[in-house]
């Protein structure tokens, strides 16, 4: 089992789509790990680019913004996430990601296969976990 994935060895794939008005290299994706039912990767978006609408099907997707900021559309609701923020898309969600700024945004992305309904439970940042 590989337990480390050095950033400098990632194999970046261009996934931008001209139908969304972006060059293929404006949106890039690199897989770090793929243990059973999970996928850990990095998503990178150049400034002023848009990923395009997608659906999560049976995967839940958890993001952490590592650099920059991103405008997120989740099931028609819009919000902005910046460096250090986390957000997730439950299974069967429609989403889009947009970088409306000059700076590149980079996000850590964990996907896992989940077949039961999940709900969003707010976390109290002042609480302690035992």
C-alpha cells in the first residue's frame, strides 16, 4: 500500500471543457490515492474558469480549499469558500465550481461511495470532541 503521494509527482489531467468556455488546461485534476470505495485527489482551477455542472451520483465529495477561493453552486444554492474552508456535496447532488478571481484555486477532494441518504449537520466550531 502506498502511504504517501508526493505533490511533485502528481500526474495532472486537463479536464476543462470548451463547452463551458474554458481551455482544457484551465481545470486540472490529479489523483493521490484510491483505496477501496474512496478517492483522494487535488482539483486545480485557473483564474476566471468554471468547471461546469455535474452530478455526484452515488459519491459524496468533500473539499478543502488549499489556495484561493471558489464560488460553489450546490443544488441551486450559491456560496463562496476560501482558503481553509471545507464543504461537501452529498450523493445525488448537482453542483458547479467557479473561480471568479485572478488567483488559481486548489482544493483537496475526497470522494467516497455512499448509498444511503446523508444530511448536512452543522458543526459547532466551539464544541470539543471526546
